[in-house]
C-alpha cells in the first residue's frame, strides 16, 4: 500500500437528524426534480407512521436519528504505476440492539445519504421480522464491473481494514452482508481480513453473513431475499381484502409477473414464482428489458445473459431499448428488485400491475406510493417484503456463534424416533408402508429445509402483523409495517433506559 494517509471522518450524529442538501442523484427518469431523495423519502414514511404509533415524541426523535457514521477515503494500488483514492462509508442507524446489521453496496451511486437511508431501513426491517439487531449499511463508491477480481479484493480488504481499525465490524458490533454489487466472494474477503486483525476471536465467522458455505455460510442465504419476496406476495394474495382490491384469486399459478433487476433478489424471486406456476413475462435490466407474454424461461435467460452479457437475442423475447418501460406493461405482480427511486411521479400513472412487491430498497417515492394506493393497488413495502435476507443472515450468525450446522445434532435422533413410531403404527394398522412413504415421513430436516421453514414462518408472521395493523389503523401496508417497527424499537429503547442517560 502507498504512503498516502487515509482520510477519516468518524461522526457520532447524536440525537439530532442531520440536515442535508438534495442528493446528487435526485433527478432520474422516473422522478420529478422536486421529489425527495432516498433518505428524505424514508424519513417521510417514518414521520407518517410515527404520528399513528402512539410513541412519545422524545422516543420518536431518538429512534429517527442516525447513530454513527464512518466516512473514509483510502488509496488502493491498481497496478504498479497507478493508485486511486476510494471512498467508503458505514452508517449505523441504530444500536438499540447489537450487533447492528446491514449489507455493503459497491456502486457508483453510493453516497453518505444513500447509506444512511439504507441503514435506517435496516433498523425497521429487523424489527418487523423480529431479528434482534440494530440497523446499519455500508457502501463503497465504485463500479465493480470496471475492476479486476484482484483489484476488487484489494479494495474490499482495505475497506474492511478501515472498519476494523475504527471498531465498525465484529460479531457483537456490526455485521455486514451482501447488497448491490457484492456477494459471497466479497464476504469471504471481509471475513478473512477481520480474522487477520482479530486472531483471538473464536466467533470471527459471525463478523459477516452471506459467506460461502465452506467458510461458515448457511444453506439458503443466497436465495433468501428472493424467496422471502415470494413468500410475502404469496401470503398477501391469500388475504380476502387483497383479493377484493385486486380482483386476483389466491393462487400463484397462472399469475403474470414482471421483475426489474436480474441480480440476486430479482433472479431468485423470478425463479420461485416460475417454480410455483407463475408466468414471468418481463425482466428489466440496466441496459434493456426482455418481454414475452408467453413467459420467459428463467434458467435459459439467466444462462443467455451470462454468456452474452445482455438479454439481446434471447429466444422470442421482445427487447425493449428503454428498460424502465417494462414497469408499465400489463401484469398481475410487479417486482422492482434493482435500485431505489424507480417508480416516481413521471411513470407511476402508467403502472398497470395490481400488486407491487418491493424487492429493492426504496423503489417507490412517497408521492408515487400515495398514487398507487389511491388507485386501489396493493403495495407490499420493502421493509417487510425484502426482509428475508436479513432473517437468514440472522440464522447464519446464530450458526457461526454456535459453531454447528443446523440439524447436525438432532436429525438422526428425529429419524430414529419416527422409524419406531411408524413401526408401531404399521403393526396396529396391519399395513406396511412403501419405502417411498416411509422415507417421506421419516426424513429428518437438512439445514436448508430448516432455513426455508424458519424464513417462511417469519415472513408469514410479519405479513399477518402488518395486515392486522393496517386494518386497525385504517392505513396502507407501508405505514402499518413502519408503525409495528417503531413500536417494537420504542419498547426496547425506553425499557433499556439508554435514552435517559
Ligand atoms: P445485485 O447487484 O445482485 O443486482 C442488481 C441488479 O439490478 C443487477 O443485475 C443490475 O445490473 C440491475 N440494475 C442496475 N440498475 C438497473 C436499472 N436501472 N434497471 C434495471 N436493472 C438495473 O443486487 P441485489 O442484491 O439483487 O439487490 C437489489 C435490491 O435489493 C437493492 O435495492 C438491494 O438494496 C435490495 N436488497 C438486497 C438484499 C440481498 O440480500 N441481496 C436484501 C434486501 C434488499
């Protein structure tokens, strides 16, 4: 590493929310210039829910404030003759429970406000799904496509070094995970760097989630957010009030689905909808969108994109040169799963979907949200619907702290117990089960089955709680989910006595 000193700003924001100018990417093709930036949108949604929450003003002010922010600039050697300065951030919005938790994003668009907005969403998300963590988020300002794996590794390790030195990472402090532009590979580098700084920490694997299985990851984490999106939408379709509002029945089979963003969340959401009989008729990416009213084969289009780098030339699909226009096509369910601020006042009136399931964080501006709700559309909000990722991250963290794979100590025992029970039942019924029947009953759960089941149970419970609050307060699902989060966080904040110190 060259000798340039790293510049650091370590900011403890205290109890007063920071004033800010409009974000650099406030203007985009979906939003009017005067629509709020991402952080202002999150705060608008918070303020609406706060009014209905019955929580005291003092507590509400404390919950809203971003707790701590780390802002770093560090040099990285790109080749023998060149080094560049990289900007990185980590915001811990709330530490009412520890560790704080949230992904790390690698994107050109990263700035402090985006990271703060995402960190606060994490706080509310964890509360909604009863994951006992505070909220955090990190970001590194770069386009990962412009760097080689070796360069990305150097940047990730250097960023982690900053987190280690400033005490912004650790299994009991703050635990990153994948987000836009990062995945299991980056999480391995983060873990390895943390281990080098903390060789004595026996729980070091719990310093980051979304790791490969071989390095302490949990089976099911990769697909968790998309699977949670599927479970959540499936759940809402079962509700009679949703069926009345949308005219849709409760079956997934036969529903038409459009997904924006074919990365981790979008790919897996599309896959689970397809596996359960829905027809994915459109997928939007950053360059173009693919549309086929007869349904796109998810595995084939995934392979095509991996080989050609784009959807162009895929089967019979129509290729839309304006990818954002895919959001405006007729469909039952629309899943924005790319980035924030994709549905704003410029395009919201053209949205025809009956259910909008937010896979991405912050895809809808407040004004666009209000318009959709006024039209009787069902908007299932990000802080509820994409909470599957952090739910399974929680399972991974538990696995790391317990140092044992889920099911390892109980599977054999459960199978033996069920074998004995079946033998007794067969003897009294006078009929022998076929080997297939016996296997289906006896089979003890594998790790991924336990993870799927824990995720499904969590999403079903959180959807039901949100629905109940929406009915009790006569409000929309986003406000209802936020009310539930605020009330849960307020209980912890007030009972701990921390805010009165
Ligand atoms: P990713 O990087 O794996 O995928 C994002 C995809 O969106 C990429 O394929 C990218 O090319 C595409 N994209 C970028 N700009 C686009 C545009 N303008 N239009 C259409 N597509 C575009 O990221 P991800 O992990 O899938 O995250 C997607 C969203 O879901 C983000 O908002 C993220 O914060 C949120 N999220 C992710 C997780 C997770 O576990 N990964 C959990 C909760 C929420």
